[in-house]
C-alpha cells in the first residue's frame, strides 16, 4: 500500500482548491455570459425595431388615433415588417451575410420578429394576449409624450444558429482555458509541495541522526516562519543534547578521578601494612580511617547531588524564619569560623523574614555556602551576609574575601565537581559538589542563585526566594 506523504496531501489540497476555484469561475462566467448575451440580443432587437417604432409614431401622428391599426389588423404587421424591419448584420443594398456553419451549410434567413402594439394604457391593439408575460415594451413617443408601446418577445433562449455557433465557440474556448489553468495549477502545486516539504525532510533526516547519538547535527535555517522556528528549536535541542552528553562524560571522568585518589591511598597504605613496610599501629589505623571517612563523605555528596538532580530529595515546606536559619548556620560553624580567623558581618533589613520552605534544606543551602567560603577564601578573611526585601521576594547576598575567580570560572561554579584550584587538591577545598546541591535547593524553592565578583575581592552569591 502506497504511503500517503505530506507532500501528496499538500499537493492534493492545493490542486483541489484551485480546481474548485476554476470551476466556480467557469460556472459563474457561463451564467453571467448567458444572461449578458441575452441582454445583448434584446438590445440588438430594439435597435432593429427602432425604424418601425418611428414609423408607427409617424402614422399615429398622421391619423391621430389607433383606428387605422384596428381596421387593417394583421396586414398592418406585414406592412411594418416588410417596410421598416432591418435585420442586424444586414446592408440595405445587399442580402444579409450568412456565414457557413461547421457542417458547411449556411443558416436559414432570420425570421422576422413577432411584434405587439398597445395603446398608452397598454391595451393590446396587435398581437396575441396569451404571450404578454414574456414581452419587452418599447415606448412610442410624440413630442415627449407616450402614445403607445411596441413590444417584442424577450430572449429566453438562443434560437439563431449563428448565435448558437458563437456561444458554442466561446464555451469551447472557455473549457480549454479551464483545462489549461488546471494543468498549470497542478504544476505549481507540485513545485510548491516539494518546496514546502523540503525543510521538513531535512528536519526528519536530522532527527534520525540525533536519535543515533549524532548530537553535532545541525540544519540550516533560512526562513522566519513556523518551519524556520521549528528548525531553530531543533538546533537548540541538539546543542543542549550535545552539551549534556559532554557534561555526562565529564561527570563520569570527574567521579572516576575523585574516587581514584582515596582508593589509591587506601590501597597503598594496606599494601604497605601487608609487606611490613609500615607497622600496624593506632596511627596507621587512623590514617586508613580518615581516608575511608573522606571516601564516604564524597560518596554521600554524590548521592545527595544525584538525588537533587532528579528531584528525589524530600522537601517539607512550611512557614520558616529565614533570619533564624541563617543565625543557626553561623552559630553551628562558630568554632570553624574562629579557627580560620574569619569575621562574619550580618546585615538584615528585618529581624524576621517568613517564607514557605524546607528548614533542613535551607540550612543545608547556607551551610554549603559557608563551607565554600571557608574552604576557598584566604585565612583571616570575612563573609558578609545581607538580607533585604524586594517586592514579593527576599534577596540574600553572600559575599566573601579573596581570592576571586575569573569570569570564565564564574560560569562554572555551579557545575558538578568543579573547583577553582587547578591542582584539584581535596585537602584545600571541598568535593566541588556543594554549590551544585545549593543551586538545586534554591530552584526547588522556586528561586534563583547567581554568582558575580564581590566588592570584598572574592565571590558574591545573590539568592532570590519568594516570600510567604
């Protein structure tokens, strides 16, 4: 069974519409021509009868009455026809021209018309009374006064073979024009359907490549219509898939690197104990414990991040006080803050800021930010926390002291496992996961978090959360 493609449907839609339009024009033209041609024949008939109307008017002026017409009867009609009727296309000095028909014969001579005469009150003086509903009347006037009427049968159908020959010829030409227009429309519809479907075919082929993992596939977009917009959306999708693929590959590489370091240390320490290079002691056991603890911490961070990425972290939203949560976080890290010689500066517009959130996750958010500042800022630095209300939102600004980061590094701060130090030394920083988790927590609260250079010389995080 033949597959009915969209170009076939488009072709049929265009050609069908054109056929209906052409047929409609043909039908309306035929009806209009028939009516106009009959009016034309009637106008010609009135022109032919004009001398007769003038003759009747002169006779009426001479007789001052219609008695002469009543007395003469039918002989008056013959006299008028023979004397004053001039057939169209005739010359008084020669016989009427009669062109040959398609079969080689000549049409018969035109029959003289049947005329009617009525007085000014339209009382019939000459003619049959049973035909009055199909009569056109021509006024007979004297000195701008109507003295009577001369009538003739209105043209309802074509009786003249010559006229019919003209109509048939015109109809044949019109039919050929219709056929020609339909053929041209079909050719145009075929070209248009292929032209419109061409970008869709390109998009379909590109989609097949994407489904095979070729995320570098792009299509050329040259139009601003819906298909062009679809092409741009496709390119955006392909770019996102390509970026996500590279991020996943980098994610796997980073995890491998992060896990390899503590595992290698554990393996080396255990092999040293097995070979007797290192004595089994409380110190060696503690060293092994610290590496296992560090590995467990990393695995826990990875688990937290994966859960937040898929939205599987549990959230219990309730009315919470943001100021109270910030104070609790700073108080919980007081010993670490003092040990690093840090100073915390707090600036709150209000003593209480209520919003709908998960207290545990918000605590985790600010704890991650604080740990990030303590891990990456120089000793004896400062952290400045400011809270202000802006419309329906609350904005938390978190700034710390040097070292700062480059503009390129700012765009990567929320990437998984990203740390600014090139050595990737875990002892000088965290796992590089805390800010990724922080971003997911903020987005789960319908908020936003951005990073930019701090006026203190370090990094500033701006967090926007909706109020209660």
